[in-house]
C-alpha cells in the first residue's frame, strides 16, 4: 500500500459549478473533513469514482490504498490539503465526523441535481429486475442510504419540492436509513439527475439508468431545464 501524499493546493476561487456540486455530493457520502481544518479525504471502493473526483477538482495527488470496514476490503483513497475549500465545505453544512449528524446542506437550486448525482454515486444505487408477477415488466428502484435520518429527510423534502414525488423512508439493518423511489417516481428522478449526456458520473450506474432516460436532442431534458429555474 502506498503512502498518501498530502499536497496543499493553495488559494483557489470557490465558485459553484456542475463539477463542484457533484464533488460536494461525493464528499457528503464517502468524504471526510480532517480535524486539522485543512485536509479533505475521499475514499471509495470504485477507482473510477476516485478518478472522476480528481478530474472534477483538477487534482494531481497520488491515490493510495487503505483497508475499509470489518471485511478488510481494500479501497482507494485520495487526501489533499486545501484550507479555502475546507472552509467552504464547512460553510455549506459539512463537518468532521458527519456520519450520523449530517443535516441539510446549502446547495444552490441550479446545481441540486448535480449534487444529488454525487450522493447517488457515493451511497446510492439503482436496481432493475424483472417483475415476478408480470414477466414482461421491469421493476426499478432508486435508493439513497445514510446513517443520518435528518439528512435523508432533508433530501426527500428538496426532491419533493423540485419534482413533486414523495418516495419513502425506511430503516434497514444497523441503524442505516434508506430513501427509496419506485418505478414511476424513479424514472422522473433519474431523468432529473442525468439531465445531460455530458456530466461527471459513475458510468456503471448511468448505464443502468440509460434505458429509462429521455434525453432531448439538445442533450438536456426540457422538464429539468424548467426545474432549474425555480426559486427556493
């Protein structure tokens, strides 16, 4: 296993963008703010996701390996120092040791679904399988998992505001909660999350969603374009 190189990136202008909102979603799930008020850590068992994270922030830091969880899984990890970005993340609602206490985050309306795509790629999943009762029909579920019920309640409220879909909240094992959307609502949600063909995302999850997406010739869904103009 390699040693992570902690590189301070110096001053950077923090300006909201698709890429930054996506990164915030990833950090809200699999990221960590160090207690030293400087370093930011992102860990994933998917190397492609680590590389996308690096590309979004234009990092050249080395990716190292670490053991994750009780099963001694080996995950990829990138750690870097950036005081200005760290303070920005604090200002929008992220914090060290956030796992069970994370609440609402200050995400601009324009970039909410970019942020949500990061949440999906971090701790969410899309499930598709054939209906056991109707063999010619498919079941579709989109789910977001989190140890903080308060955070999922906030997500559910914001999604309902933008898309008028309700979803459902359930507690799973070991005090982990899930926000779930079944087929009709899931289709609406996925079309909003993948509103363009050219977005940072985890390709294997996008590929699962692809048959349910209605992408316009311009590369954006008309419905989502309207949604992105609504006020708070």
